[in-house]
């Protein structure tokens, strides 16, 4: 437990400095580059045997860095990732009877999922570091609420073949916990009203639900690959993918919705 706490504190300090120390991406961009490199390496461990993992890692890093330079591609990455997450919902519900998704196509999915999440994080950070922190807070609070409610009241399993400890009661608890954060921030901090308030709450609720899917998808990948953790780089926590699995799905969804609401003039912040 103490090892987990120490690792978490160090991560919070590193991420906090990268987010807020400079308006220039001089700190945040390198952190994203390092993160996606490690995550790509861990992804190769979850795929069927890949002859040259370094090729995949370098490909993901190159595509991600190139995408960061060309903002016009960002929305496309987010849309494609949304399609993958919609398909993942079906895969999780049918696991382990249907695993046709497990094959070389995981390489392409990994490129899309990782690039979409990194570009969405960078986009939200550009809007304001607080927006990216908001998504982090939303996912972490929902995850904590789901854990404690599920532990006390959990009865009906959500996806027993993928993650036996997750329950429908925990999902409801996480959603309620997250929405308390959403309402508090949207009403008292952002002072949203009317259509903007409704749209923002709905987007945040969807983000919470999709974050659970990201967690389940990585759990399913690990079960199919026969590994307990995606890596060992974070003592007490496992790998980078184990810590950001929920964010892989949550950040592109929120970024796409946030961008869309701004384009429609519904959300002006």
C-alpha cells in the first residue's frame, strides 16, 4: 500500500509540474512523448507475438508526434477511436466466446487509441491545463466511487468474464460520484445554465461511462494475452497502460464533445 501511495505522489508531482509550470509545451509535450512510448511498448505485450516490438513503438511515436504538429488531423483520430470503442463494447460483452478481434489488427487499433488519447490530452491542455485536470478528476472520482460502492453494495456483476470485481452497483456509485463533481464545477465554478449546463453534464456523464469501458477493454486484453499487468514501470501500480486505461477512452470522447459544443456555440468558455 505504501509503495502505491509513494508512486502515486511522485506521479502527481511530475504531471502537475508538466501541466502548470509553463504555458509552453516544453514540459508537457516531452511527458506525452515518453508516456506514449512506454504505453506502445506495453501494448506489444498484449498483442499476439510481434516479431519486432521496437518497430511498433517507433511507428506509434512517429505518428503521434506528427499528429501533434497537424491539428487538422485531431478530430479524425478522435472519431475513429470512438468507432473502435463502440466495437469494444460488443467485444467486452461477448468475451470470451468471441475473440476474433484478437489478432494483428490490434496493432492498428493501438495506433489509433494511443494517438487519439495523446492528441486529445494535448488539445485539452491547450484550451487550459484545468480542462485536462478536470477529465482526470472526473475519471478518478468516478473510479473511487465505483470501488467503494461496489465493495459495500456490489451484487450484480457487470462483466464477470472480464473483470469479476466490477458490479452494476459500483458503476452506479461511480456515476453518481462523478456527477456530483460535474454539477459542483459546472454550476459553481463555470456558472453554466440552460442548454450549456445540460450539454456539459451529459458529455461528462458519457465520459464517465466510457472510462469504464476503457478499463474493461484493457482487462480483457490482459486476460486474452495471459498477463496480470501491462508492465512493471510503476511500483505498486503495474504499467502505464494500467494507470491510463480509463483515460484512453475518456479523453478522446470528452475532447470530441467539447470541441463539438464549442463549434456549435453551445459552450463558450
